[in-house]
């Protein structure tokens, strides 16, 4: 007998099988959206790619928007975690840590062209994805605020200047990366990373002046 009363089948529990199907659907969506675009994503197509029956699609996702949003969340979340780890683990002062965080974030999003396509170009094709992209940018801005406060030993208090700074950096960097991906900035990725890192460091250096203007 291969099925146990607790739902175990061939050594795998019901929850584990559900998670495996969800993982295959996400991987299939990455391949389809990342190479063909969001318009190519269909329930039938992603199920065929994942080798998952259509009825199992809806145990993990309410619709295609939910699948695409989960995929974007994963791409952004993994890149953000890489940046957080790089900042913490990199020795040196604030500048070295900020540069390491920038490099890890950009590499995390752009190492796989499919992930870069989803995080930037394809996000503009869906209202649901745009909301998730904005949320991802807010998370990057929040990370920048947290780390800037720690690295510069800033006390808790009025974060108006820090909030403005983080939003300016995040928005500007994201648009520059999008231009680069689209071929509008013809430089190698290490140069792009240096440009963005220089921008981040220069903006953080202006924080005391911004704070003075807003107090």
C-alpha cells in the first residue's frame, strides 16, 4: 500500500505535493512570461508547462494575476534579501556596505533575463503587477532607510528627509535599470552598478543638508 491514512503518498505528504505543484507553476510562469511576455500566460499553457492538471492551478492561485503577482513578489523578495545580506556581511564603512547592497540587488534582479523582464518590462503590462512592483520599490526604500539610519548612526525621529531620499534613490535607480535593460544605456553591467552605487552614495551624503532644510 502506497497511500497512508495521514495523506502520505509515496513518502510525500499532501501539503508537500501541493507545494511542489505550486513551485512547478511558478517555474512555468517564469519561463512563459520571462521569454514570451505576460500576454502569453494562460491557465492551459502554464499547466501544460508545469505538468499540472488545470484543477490544481486553482488550489494555489485564484487567477493568472495572482500567479503573476506571486512570481514578481518572489523575484523582488529574493533580490531584496540578497541586498540585505550583502550589506550586513560586507566589512568596511557605510560606503562599502551601500555599494555591496546595490551590486547584490542589481545582480539579483538581472542575472536571469527572464526575472529582469518580469521585474521591469512586463510589470507595466498589468495593473496587478504594477501594484506589486510599487510595493517592491517601497520595500527597497524601507531597506535603504533602515540601513542608512544604522550605518550613519542616525537617531530615531523625524524621517521626512530620509523618506524623501530613499524614494528619490529607489525611483531613479529603477528607471535607470529599465533604460539599461531596454538598450538605452549601452554599458556593461559592472559599469551600471558603479553608476547606481555612485548615485546612492552621493545622495546619502546629502542627507544632512536635506534634513536641515526640512527642520
